[in-house]
């Protein structure tokens, strides 16, 4: 199924659909904005001990 109309009007309402490329570009812009707003990521160090202990 594909949408053949980009703008649909029904009574007093209008819906404008975006292309997949436009949506991907918007998603990338939002992602980059969130990354820059969050600042540098902190480093996570996980320690694992496989022995029985003392």
C-alpha cells in the first residue's frame, strides 16, 4: 500500500504527509540535537569476578 496524495483535505481538516526521506532527515536532526544537549557520555566500568571468593 502506498499513499498517492501528499495532502489530504476532508471538511475543515488538512493532513500533509511527509516522505520517508523527510522523516529520516527529521529523525537524524532530533537525534543529533539530543546528543549535543546531553553533553559527553560518562564511562561505565563493569567489574566481573569469576572465582569463588576468599
